[in-house]
């Protein structure tokens, strides 16, 4: 596992857990820490909601001593609001602050934020200059290959970001128009890496150890950001570590190990959010953890109807004596998701 440094942030490994809107809360991050995740982000945070003292936004910033080092990703398009958000974050001592210029969601780009900033690289540069001047920790940016096939301007956006003072660039190798479909462009990521002096972290379709090696080998990037591939599969970090070290991949976790992880994740959700909301938060994870389980549909339907922890824990307990269909892969593919940031 080769190290990765972004400004004053020094990590022992080059594989990080990317932020996913509505997903990357504290329980999710802590589960992945147990399997070799050396750095993670909070969920994407609206700078304006933070400045407006949104209770829900403040809950998204829940911290734990074992959840370090930790970054926070902001989304916004107003320099003054972003600077104020950075001031409010200062007492929480995040290790890195990232600006999202990659989210393809319609409600985000519709207000000029996220991937919409790829259409205005000069504006993106101005926002980043303001953030760098206001922060006492490294600033990074997440970009896409471009807006669409006719505007693949990742290299320009990345160079402007570097000129603004960012100390790392995360890049998803698709345009906004592609969303999460089509092919990840290793060529675009490689062109950004070749142009920059600061570290470049590649993202997109890292669903296995071999995919991680392919990303590093074909792009020359300094690190990898794992996003959708980690959903229901925190063991992906173990697999990537073995691939990078030239070792045989670990065996697929047994149902008992998966269920133990699920129960721990469920408990953390209930502790953080309370039982009612914690159950609701965890339901989607139940679906991801149980991909590949043999004849899972009836239990999955029952799990989504559960209203308390005891009921859901009982269903998870039933899985411990079940089996996984050896002909069904539990690995996720790009086709399984369409709307994450």
C-alpha cells in the first residue's frame, strides 16, 4: 500500500472512501475503517444549509474519535457562503475540505452547483481561491471529465484549481451527461495527472482489486477514491490492499461474517439516529449487503417492512444459517446505481 499525501494530510495508503450523498454517515464510515479504510469523507454538505444552521446538516457532521482522519465535502457556488461554511467547520478540525464540482444530480446542477461548475472553470477557480484563503487545512476539488462529450475540459478545470491553490484533485472519469453510465475515461484522468504537480485521485467503477490496479496502471494517478463499489462491501478495501501488495485476494466473506457486520452497522445507526430513523437509514444497506444471497427477495421485502431493531435483527439472524448462491456475484456494477454524487 503506497502512501498518499495531500498537503499536510499524510495517509499510509492510497485508497480512500469517497463521499456519497445520503450514504456516507458515521456508521457507514466506521464499518469501512474496520477493513482498512485509512481516510473517508462525510456526506456531501450544502454550504448554504450549514450556514443557515440546518439541524439535519449538523447531524451529518457527527464525529467519532475512531473516525479519523476525516474530510468534509462542500457543495456550493457562492464564495461568501463557502468561506462562512469553512469558518463554521474550523472547530471540528477536519483534515481536508473538498469542493464538489462533480455531482450530476439535476437538483444540484440546476442551481449552478456540483458538475455545473465544469461549464464555468473561471468561476470554479474563483471559488477555490476564496476557500484556500479562508482555510487552515488543505483544500481539494472533485471534478468530472467535463460537462458532456463536446465539453471535456477536465484538464483546464484541474489546472485552474491548481493555480487557485488546491492541494489535491479528485476526478471521476465520466462527463456529467454520462452520469454513471458508459465508460470511465482513463485517458482523461491520465491527462489531468500528467498536467498537474499536486496529487490526482481517480474515481469511477472501482468495484474490485483488479479494477483498482487498472485505474492506477492506466492513469498513473496517485490514489483511488472508492464510492459505489463499497456499498454493502466494506471488504473491498481488504481486496484492493491484497491486489496492491501482489497477494491473493481474500476469500469472499461467509454469510455469518456479513450478518455480523450488518448487525453492527444496524446498531450504530440506531444509536446515532434513534431506533425509528436508524431503521429507515439502514434498510437500503440491507439490500446492498445481501446482494448475491440465495433466494433473498422474501427476506428483503420483510426487512423493508420492519419497524424496530428486534424485528430487523431477527431477519438478519435468519440469514446466518442461509447460503449464498455460488453462481451469483455479490460484487456491484455500474448498472446498479444511477444517482449518487
